[in-house]
């Protein structure tokens, strides 16, 4: 059993009838705060790595973000929507399709960005309406981040003076 398979089994057990009451009742909607908070914590882990060379926090936070992907996929599977394998297949196929210079007939020295944009437009053909949801999603994400900041509080920079200024919280 791979570690990813083990994580899938853990999440499935958490959501099972004899699993964790909190995990069992979660929905795509109820997990939005966790998704955005974990993504922000990955950024914190990258900042820690950049500043200190210590990768432990980034590894942990990437795991927490992966947990969110696996949990959301498990919920979707329970609802008959898609599986984690479908998610992985979709992103793998997308990356292969968007890199014809690496995986296909494209010119290895070609303009990757131009091809990327054309391919992306083709992928979303007939689904252009999805972009209309992005401004609201960004506003909602900002609100969820603001709520996480209130929950977790600000860093005491007198207690931790080594944190670089660029990583300090600034009110928007």
C-alpha cells in the first residue's frame, strides 16, 4: 500500500459510520475555510523554507493541503460525482495536453506560453461561463483568510524578531 493509498483509507475510515463524527458531517461547503487556510499555510511553509532552509513546515502543510484534496474527493465519491483517481487523471492529462513541447509533437523550443493559452481556451470551450464565478470566489477566499487571521491571531514580532518584514502580517 502506498502512502497515498493509506491516506485515502484513513479519510474513508474517518467518514465511515464508525469514524469521526466531525469528519463524517463535513461537506464541500463546510470545508472551504480549511481549504483556503491550508493553502495559506503552504505559503507560510514556503516562506519558512526560503528564509531558514528548513523544509519541515512546508512538508507538513503540503500534507494538510493534500488531506483537503483527498477529503473533498472522498465526499465527491460518496455523492457519486467523481473519485480521487478522476482528479489525478484530469490533472495529469491536462499537464500532458498543455505541454506538447514536452509530451507531444510540439517544438521543444517553441513558445510554451502561447500554446498553453490556446490549449486552455480549447479545454474550456463551451464552459466559458465558469470564469464568472472567479471574482466571487476570490472575494470569498479573502473573507475566509480574514476569518483565519482572527482565529489564529497575529504573530508577536517582539517574541519572534527573526521573521523578515516581508512575511509579517499587514492589514489590507
